[in-house]
């Protein structure tokens, strides 16, 4: 009888964010569907009420079904029989509940069978699902691939595949190969065009999440003789046609319910999506950005689960005659966990709002010409989304690992046993800072926005906003952090060595991350006093982390890099 | 083949989460302190109906409940899960009804609906635990009944095949339509509310609710599927003497707390002598009488 939405006030806080009105208005085109579809909202209040009600369904399914099945799914996991994946029984029950509840294709337009939800409430559902079972989030969250098909597929492909996703068919994105992990330019899977113009795929893919899905998006080499990213195109493969088999599934440390497959393609028929040669450089980049936001949501959900497990145990466990939560050493761990959780969620939804606005404009641009102001705004939000996505993925996944670690620490020896959920959360969390681009690769994507000033400009604009009198001291700390960001960036970039820049990049990105997250919490506190305590704890932490990085940069001579490069 | 299915449902106080203030000093339920919910076994019944609707496309599921206007909430709940519509049987004359008067009123409403193949309800409601209303409706309508059902397997050639829970296991029976089925809590849980349905039906109302809300009223006029029936005793041609308090032979003498001590079941053969012995025994130990 648990509801993972209604028991979490922070979600409603972000659902009611002031920017939502604009987002909903854009997504609903001024509520043009109101009389066309019997489930379309009449106005903003109606739309918000609908998101609230649907999230309540998500919360109920997560609390009563998905979370209840999580342990069993972790223990049994999926298996392969006759080249096909068979999900764990609990996974099948979870999927059945999500299908019956109509929670697939949530962000797709109504004309294709979707709910036409903005990204923000969809990401909230992902956040809630991940708290219940992060492994299941992978299967459910792959509905995200429909977004890419919607953006780049032709009308026939949209009509053919997207209604099927909305009705509950699953998806996968087949990118990685044995010799192409972080370096996707090396993808070798061969796409051959036949005389009649149709395509077939041959080769091997590895580490494919939900690789036996109904509808696959596949990155393959369509241009014979090429070796780099410009020879790659994107294809859609329909399982109904056959040609792709599951050779084996991986035996993983965590997210065990989610099958990670090795796939063999043998003359598998496929359709080209969009234009040739744009597979990696345009479509996969879009796909990955969506997926990264999904992993940030997964990280936040896991952080939430870790914090709740730790808090409940600390209240219940008695040592030396009192509950361990009453010992300052334990209380501090919990306060910091909560601060990281709140900061992660603030960044996640800031990012999702930016994505919402630019994607809505992109979609509107297919129907009519945007005005000059709209174009300018779309560009601005696109840049912010581009900057905030790697920052969110990097920071939230690292925090969720730290929170999972601390949750076990709070449990002491019991946490090391298989008896408590914290050990599963710990194993599940570990992948978040690795897949869809490691934290190191998120830094590569984010550092541009440190050097070009995207973060700093946003930070400076935020600092001009009013805050409550009680928060002036915190704001002053954030101003100091912003100054450190500017000074450290100048100092690092002042040295002409790209090796040195790479070496310091993560430090700079983290300084930006702590400052951005602190400011987001400050803004939240202007509307909701519940955010004050985690904000203050977070900014204290951020101040110390920024000081540490600034100190390292100030006391580091470029030639000292040598000590690090010879291992 | 398509079926017309009536699901009997009751809005009940959630007695599973009873707090200190759940009962008033006079021993009656403090309804304000307990959230009103869809009776759990009626949800099991609804699931059976929705499953049949999927199996036999074109089938129609109507939720029928007796209660005040606010009981429309469980009709909406049913619609969110896949029911086509519903009726609230609501009249002051129904107030204070025991199981006999309740089954009388509901059977009158079922007659008014007229066209039905299956009437499915939960075994019992968590506020009364009598399990009498379903069987009484069957008797009043002169229909066959299958109780303790766990799964309505299929409907073929005018007969339903039903798996039912019995004391020592399960048995599978066939019964002709039209038919009353009461469903056990061990049956499949009801499917979740559906995201699209909840957006479609959230403004569904009974006329007395719509009367106080201009927006809902306007929408209900435009969209006929948003109208939930609100039927009175007169509308279902009910004899007022058999309704509500007047039609209820049950009189509450007093209420006391009892500690229920479960014992093993005992088997009583289906003959007058054995039943008479049992009744005498129950009167002697003051369980009844």
C-alpha cells in the first residue's frame, strides 16, 4: 500500500515549478487537442491535474508491484532459451502492470497513441520507477528511443512503430560492439543495401540492454571502406522480421533484472532512419542525450532509495542505549546523503525543463516557421540542455554511488549481508557512472561549457535573483564559489597545454556542478522552506569541495603532470 | 459473442488501516476517520469482468453501487481501470439497509438495467463481512449462483466455466447464463488504473455532483460518456417497505469487542438433522440468538 509519488513531496514541488506553465503551453500548442482527444487537457490546471493523477498511478505500481518484485528479480534475473531472452517472472509482471496502466510512450504525441506528456513529468516517472527497481527502469525507460524515432524517422516509420511502443512493445538501442564502447566511431556492424534499395545488417553487438526488444535502433556502417563516424547510419530493426539472435546475456554485478545481450545479426532486414552518414554524428548524439537524462533520473531514484533505507535503519537500530541516528557521526552522513539527493533532483529537473522547451520548439518548427524570438529562445535552451545534460548525468551518478556506499555504512555489518535492500542498491548504483558515457566522458562534454562560459553566465544570472533574508549567508557562499569557478577556469586555461586542460577538466566541471546545484536549491528554497536544510548542508559541502579543487589547481605546477602519466 | 456484465461494488471504510478513532463511542463506525475505498474483493470481481471484456470484444462492463452520491468515486475508479460506465443507486429510502434490503434494492436496479449476462461481485465487503448480498441477489432474481470464484475461465455456448475455491482445494464448475458470481480475494488482483482512462474519465459525475460544478456540468453535456447514472428508489420501481431501515429485519442490539480465536473448520453434512444440531449448539453458546 505504498505510493512512491505521494510519499515524496519534492516531486510535486518540481511538478509545480513556475516554468511548467510555459512548457505545458508549448507542448500542448495552446491546448489545441482539447476537443480532438477525449483525454487531452483543457487548460494548464487540467494538464497539471492529469500529470499528478498519472504519477499517482506510477507511484502506486512502483510501491505495490515493482518494489515488491525487486528482490526476487535481482535473485532470478532473465535467461536465454533458443536465442531469445526470457525475463524474470517479476519483470514480466512489472511490464504487464505498466502496459495495462498505459505508461508506455508517455511523451509521444496523441496522434501516435501517446500521452503527450512533457519530458519533465515523464522523467519524474523514471525517477519513481528507479527508486522501486533501477534494473526495471532500464526496460521501461527504453521507451525513450521512440523519441529519437519521432524526431528523425519519416512519417511512415512513425506511424508504423510508435503506436506499437505506446501499446507496450519494448525498445533497445544497439550501439556498443566488442571493439566499440566509448569510441563509437569504430562501430563495424555492416549495413548492406540490396538492389531493391532495402537494407540488411550483419555482424555482432555487445552489452545491449534489453537486446531482445521488439523494436531496435541500430548503429551500423553503411559506407563501405570508411573507418570513422561519418560512415555510420541509423537503422530500425523489427523483431517480427527475424534475423537477430541473442547469443548470450552477461552475468552482471547489478541491475540484474535487465538483460544485457550479445547479439548476432545475420541478414537482418532493417530500415534506414533519416539520412545516411548522420547515424552517429546526429542521431546517436540525440539518442544519447535522452538516455543520459534517463540515467540521471535513475541515479536520483537510486539516491532516494539509498537515503530512505539508511534513514529508516538509523532510526530503528539501537546501540549504546539509543537509536544510532542520534549520534552526530551518523546524523552527518544522513544529512549529507539528503543534501546530495536534493541537489541531484534539483539539477535533474532543471535539465529536463531545458530539454522540454527546446524539444517543444523543435517540434513546433516542423509545423510552422518559428518567430525570431522563438528561434533565439530555442537556441538558448538547446545550449543549456546541452550543458546541463552531461553535468546532471555526471554529478547525479557519482552522488548516487556515494549515497549507496553510505547507506551500507549506516547499516554496518548488516548492510554487508544479503538481507537488506542497501546491498542491491549499492550494486545497482555502480553502473550509473559508467554506461551512456562514463563520468570521464561527461566531463569531456561539459568542459566546453566551462570554457565558453555557459555555466558561468547562467550562474551570474541566478545570482541576480532575490532570495529570502535567511538565505543571504548561503548566497554569499555561492557567490564565492562562482568567483572560484571563474578564477580557476582562467588559471587553467592560461596554461597552453591541452594535456593539462584535460587533467584539470574534472575539477573545473565539479566546481561548476556544486555551484549550479547550490543555486538551484537556493531558488527552490524561495518557494519551499523544506529545501532550506538540505540546501545549507549541500552548500557547506560544495564550499569545501570547491576550496579543495581550487587549492589543488593553485598548488599544481603543469610539469607535475609527468608524475601522473607514467604508471 | 459479447457479454453484458454488471459488477456489484461497494464503497467501504478502509478497515484494514484502523486507528484509535475508527469507532465512535456508541460502537458505530466513524466514517470520517477512515478513507473510503473500493471494497477489495469487488476489485477482484472487476478484474474478472475486465478480463472477459478483453476475451470477448464488444462486451460492456457496468459498475453498480448503492450509496450516497460520493460513491460515484468508485464508479470512476472502475472506469479508470476499464469499465464502460456505472450507476449509483442513491435514495434516502435506502438508508439503514441490512443485507436483505440491500439485495432487494440492487436486484431492483439490475432488473431495471435489464440486459445482462453476468452479475459479478466480491465475496463480501470489509465493513460487514457477511457475504450475503451476492447470493441474495441471485435468489431474488431467480438466477443460478457460483460463490468463492477464483477465475471465470471462459464463457461458451451460454455457459460459464468457473474455478472456485473450496475448503480443501479448488473445483471447476459450469453454470448457465445469466448468472451471479461472487469472487474470492484469492483471485487475480485488479489491473491498475490506466493513464489514458484517468484523463478521459476524471470529470465523470452523477447529476447531483455536476449540479454544483459548472465546468463539469458543461463537459458532461458535451461528452455523454461522462455521465454516471444516479437512480432513485422510484426509478427502479422499488417497494419502499422493502427498502432501507423499513425493509431490514436486522436490528443492532449492541456492539462489543470480541477476540476472534480461529479454530479448525468442522464439516457439517448437508441434511436437516446435522444443521439443526449445529443451530442448537450455536444458540446454546450464544453465537446466535
